[in-house]
C-alpha cells in the first residue's frame, strides 16, 4: 500500500467514528446500518454483549433513544493496519440528558470506542466488524437510559 492509500484509509476510519457519534447525537438510526458489518460483535461498558448489525443498531437505538439530547466528542485517534483489517480507537466524552420522567438527570461518560474494521469488497469502504465501548469514568446516573447504576 502506498502512503497516500494509508492516509485515505485512516481518514475513512476516523470518519466512521464521526458518523457514529453524529448518528447517535442526531438520532439518525438508519445511518448506523452503513457503519457495521452484518456479523459485527460488540461489547458495551464491559457488561452488555450484542452481536449482529440489526441487534447492535437496535441496542444503540434503544439505549440512546430513551434520553433527550446527547453530545459525543471524540479525539486521541489511533489506528494500525494488517492488510484490509484495521484496529482503531478513539477516546470519547459523551453527555446524555434525561427525558420525560428522567428529566433533570444526566449521565456523562469518559470512555473509548475500540474497534476492528474491515474494508468491504463491494466498494462500500470500511465497516466496523467489532465494536466495544469500555467505560473509564461515569458521572451522573445510568437511570437516564432506564438502567440501574452498578453497585
């Protein structure tokens, strides 16, 4: 691979993270379909394991769809390549505002999105084939998502 191709690959994978954060913040659930492979495996907060694109998109929609506004900021991007496979990560700061009977509550996470991505053979670019979100710090309460806070 040429340096120019690898730079383009890096930017495409970084764009996957940006598109994911935008889909959550603007609640554009259909946009999530284009980000994951059919057989994606995921793990959330070290607790929830969800596999398959339809289930992963549904999990994200069900979790974030219960809250009011959200704001995801990402940075500290890194990626490494092995052929048409990449391992990548970004640091995340995410704010989630309670809605309805949860108004006034919030949850703010300091976390990471850690992924494996594959280049699709059909010209569709890169897709997440593994997605995890380890949680480093949580402020507020997971009750905004309809979840109980861990003990």
